[in-house]
């Protein structure tokens, strides 16, 4: 009798473990390295998008760049949580990966394929032309094709405002800018930042370093070290994953007592790197754009053949609320003053 009972107990335990394993099935939709920490359980899905598949291809910074690509992926995770849409990401290790990655989604019949960044212009233009029945979308490029939705941003406007912060808060009158590739969209960051500094502190000098890459933190760290050694006390980066190295260098120096800062980009980077080192960030609504275009597709309002430029007037660029932790109220008041002048057209921010 005891043997029979023991055997039954073993069978019950084994069955429980099997059922538990089935219930804990892993979802690999996110793709390689995907950050899937979005609070999906907090949003009730209406399942309107359960039959839709949306793909996203990153540039070389990767999906976990803590900046541009990550913002876009988090927006798609939100779309999935809200509508039940299926999402997938492919990471490009180099320019040569972009076209094959886009084609992978198109050939599989995905309902929408995103190319995230200016570097997708050539690849996405070609894929769109060769697949006129497909639907594609791109950030930071304008592709004039009926099956492509293009979204650009007035990065120079938001960069002007963080330039105002840097110009008013530098103690050494030496400020740095670290860019990734020297391409038009990043030159807009530089131009706006430089103009904002000059508006409030014409005596400040701006040091500029283009690392030539968006996915090399070591290059960002080296660029930051060189600038800090030369007396720069505030660095604004527009370098994607390379900019993580700027934060790494600044964090080390801050722990050693150096009075230095970093201005983040695209996201509120104080949430990732901390208030101790992040003065403020130039936020860019990549997530807002990706979310809106994707939801519009699901709702039957596809915007192919159109281009949207989003700026200060749309609250699509600017400073995060957390700026008040390190930026004094009088400086933030000055930022608001300049924002209103830009929105009204009194100030026209240069793009180059």
C-alpha cells in the first residue's frame, strides 16, 4: 500500500512539473538581444492587432543602445501590449545587413517593416521599389514612395535648448559635442547645440568629435576622456550606443570628484545612467512616432507616401521633466523662454 501511494505521489509531482514547464513557455519574438522589459501586463490588449505582424530593423547601434533604437522597440512593445500585434526585431551589425534584414520581413509578408535611422535611406528605397505591395516606414529619412511612411524630427530645435543649459551652466567655458557618423541628421544636433550655447554664452568654446560609429562605446569613452582632460565640463552626445562610453567615462570621473556632466540624447538617459552624471537629455519622440504610425496601420489609417516632421511645436523634442533635479529653476525658465521664441518663429535655429 505504501509503495502504491509513493508511486502515485511521484506521478503527481512529475505531472505538476510538466504543466508548469508548459505554462512557462519562452517567447522569443523579441529577436536577438531584445529588451523586453516593457510592462505589458499593465495594459489590457483589445486584440485589434492580433492578425498584424510588424518588423523592425535596427542600425548598427543595436536594439539595446539605451537610446534611439531602444526607444523605437519599446514603442512596438507597447503596440503589442495594446493590440496583440506580433512584433520582431532584427539587428544590423553593419550597413550590408540592412537590405537583407528589411527583405526578410517583406518576404515573410509582414504588414509593416520599420527601418530605424538615416542610414536606411538606400536600402529601404531599394526594397520599397522592388516590393510595391509592401508597407515600410523609416525614421530620420525622407523616402518618396507610395508604400513608405517617413518621419523626421527637428533635432536642431531641441539641441538648441540643451545648448542653452550647457552655455549657462558650464564653469570652464569649455563644452563638448560627441557625434557618431558625420551625417546630416547628426549635424543638425551639432548646429542647434552650438547656436544655443552662443545665444547665452558667446565666450564658451565648443569642442567637436565625430567618432565615426554609432555602436562603439570604447570610442565614445576615448572621446570623452580627451575632452575632459582638456577642461571640458559638459558633453552632449548624439552617438547612439557609442554615447554609452561617454557616460561610462563621466561616471568614473564623477566618482573621483570631477565636476563634469553629460547631456543625454533621444531618451531621458538619467533613467539609465543616473542623476549623478546626467545633467539633462535632448529627448526625441522616436517612440511616439513609431507607436503612432504602427497604431494607425492597425486602425486602417496607413499613411504611405507621406512625411511628417516633428519638432518643438509638437512637443516631439525637448527636455525631460527630470531636468529639474540638476538644472536650476532660473536656467529652466530661460529654456522655456527660448522654446517659445523658436515655436513662434522669432528664432530660426540653424540646421548646419
